[in-house]
C-alpha cells in the first residue's frame, strides 16, 4: 500500500500544499516507512501503481499545471523523470490495466 501526504514545507506554508512526503506500508510488520520524495513536488496529480513502479502524472507545481511525469522504482527507492504529456493535466484519475 502506498500513501502520499502534504508536508509542512515553504510551499505548503505559502498556501500551496504539495506532495513531498511519501510512505510505504509494510504488511509484514504493519509499519509505514518513508520513501524518497518526488523530483517535482506536485498537487492534483494521478499516482498509478504499475507492476514494479509507481507513476506520478501531471498535476500542479506552485499552482501552475504541469505536463511532467515521473516514475518511482521500488527496488532502488528513486524517482526518475519519464516522457512528459503532450499537454498539461491536473485533477484527473489514472488506472493501470494489465493485459
């Protein structure tokens, strides 16, 4: 299980809540563990769980819509940029369907 939450940051204190703090739930021991933060703090984005990673897509950064996306790799605990969307997108839903 994955969870993201706003953190008390300069951006958040200015009234622009952004996702900086990420946690992973370990079902084996019932504990939440902090994972690395995204490269681009964002709000109103979609977070989709894929087979071996998480994908954060679009959203807003400093109240400006963005087209960027980044991938979190479980095995390395790292976020890396991936291809951006052709246009900005925020307040949207996402889904992954395996074929």
